[in-house]
């Protein structure tokens, strides 16, 4: 049921907390994205946003950057950070040639 699914996510996030301390794991953007997604699925939007912001800063050329930026923009919007949300969204569209 839902409790077991939540417990699985809690354990996954705890495992990511440990794993991301290892250089081999921490140098791959997909691992940070998995951490952010796990946090988001658990409803911890602050932790997810912090992870997405870290990905944008540390892995600017990641192939998933469009998705990362849009999720970060959405989370900023939910926090009533409208101006910041628009800025993150505009950075994304400017990178793909949309004006």
C-alpha cells in the first residue's frame, strides 16, 4: 500500500544521502536528479528545489537540464517566488533558441 511505498522512498532518500558522499556517485548528474526526484515524491519541495539548484550550478550541460530547470521553476512558483520562477524558465528557453 501507500505506507510501504512511502517507506521505500524514505529509505531511498536515506541511501542517496550516503551515496552522494562518494566521489564516484557524486560526479554523475543522474544520481543528483534521482535524489531530487525522491525528495519531490516525498513532498519535500524545499529539499528537491535545493537539489535542482545544485544540479543547475554543478552540471550546467547535463542532458536533463531542460527538465531540471522547469521543475525548479515550478517549485519556485509554488513558493510564490514568481520572479525567480520566470528567470529560471527564461534561462531554459533562451538556451534552446525560444524567445
